C-alpha cells in the first residue's frame, strides 16, 4: 500500500516517520512545500498521481489562542483543506485517517469521559473549525476514520512537556492550573497505533469517529509536577491555581478525558498509561 501523510514535519508527522520505519508499506511524507492542502487542484494531483491507498491528515492550525485572531486561516486549514482531502479520498477510493481534537467538546460540563456519540459543543475558533473539518468529511461520503486526541506531546516541536521542562529548570516557582483535567497523549503512542491500523488493514470496514489519548487522568498541575519529578527539576516550587488567574480569549475544556473503549475494542490495541509514556519521552529527551 501507498500512504500519503500530510503535516509530515509536525509533531505527529515526525513520530509517524519513526513508527513507519519498520513498515513494509510505502509512506510518503509531505508538508506545505510539497502539497498545499489549501489548494484543491494540488490535493487532487498529489493523491491521484501517486496511487494512494490511505491518506493520514496530520496537518492542522493548532495555535488555539491565535486562532481567535485568525479565524479565516484556521477555517481554511482545519475545514476547507480537509474537504479537499476528503474529496480526493472519495474520488480515488482511498481511506482518509483524520486527526481531530477534544476541543470539539469545549463547552460541555460534567466529569465523565467523553464518548464519540456525545454532542459536540466547541467554544473557541479552534474547536469550531476542527468540528467543521469533521463535518466536511461526513458530507463528502469518503471512507474515513476520525481520531480525536488531546494534550499531545513528544520530543519534537513545541509542546507542553518541552515548555515545562524549560520552565521548571529555569524558574524558582510556577503556578499551573488545577481546574482543567484531561489525559496527556504521547504522540509516539498515537503514531504507533495509526501505523498498526494501516499495516494490518484494520481501517477496512471500521470507518467512523474514535477517541485516542493515553490512559488515566490528571490536571495540568499534576502533569507539570510529574514532568518536574521525572526530569529532576525538584528545586522549582510548583503551585496549583485556578484558570481564572490566567485570563484567556479561549474557554478551554474543563474536563476532556476521552473514552477510548470503542478504539480499543475495534482495533485491539493496548493503550499505555500516561505516566509510563511521559517517562519514556523524558528519557529520550535526556538522551538527545
């Protein structure tokens, strides 16, 4: 099989490159300079001329706060571009695997893990545009698997873990919000799962929306405490605070733990516990 990956130089795309190294399938990694996914003709040509069997869309506008200032750009990348990829998948009879987000549940209340069937209620531009992307896929009628994930981090790019590693090493004290809960997701775990689904052809007949994050639950405060402890940055005094102490144009999900039952039972893939995966990531960062 031939697999086209968009956003190949991003955090998840980079992890997919590592995960696909042992695959017998051919993975073609692209980024904006290779295929402009906001150009429908470029997308049609890129998919049609390469005999693609599966498209994995890792490309997205992910700057949550900046999206409030640039809604048109966020919509163009997170929704319009997705519609072009979906049309190309439909026209070429291939499957689209699209990465979405917990932010589609932004305004929902409660402390029960979010299932795929729960009503969406995004509160910010980022969540709204990502939901529009999901809707464009549904409207296209293409074969598709949508994977919603959350709190993604890795050894690559900018992410919460790398930011907190720097801050806990250089600052004597930090305040981190304790009233937002979710589950950190190691991008390598997600990448390994995607490659597993593709290489074992588990995508066939299993179209739909799925949730994937690591197992467990924590607040951003708990996450930061664990990062500091695993990295040996114990000299930094980390204090919990409420999100109201950090005014933001975006209302972030207060509880965005994702229910992974459907993913695990459909694809028969074991999902690691978040602390175990964080330990692996920090060990890798120390060795770099």
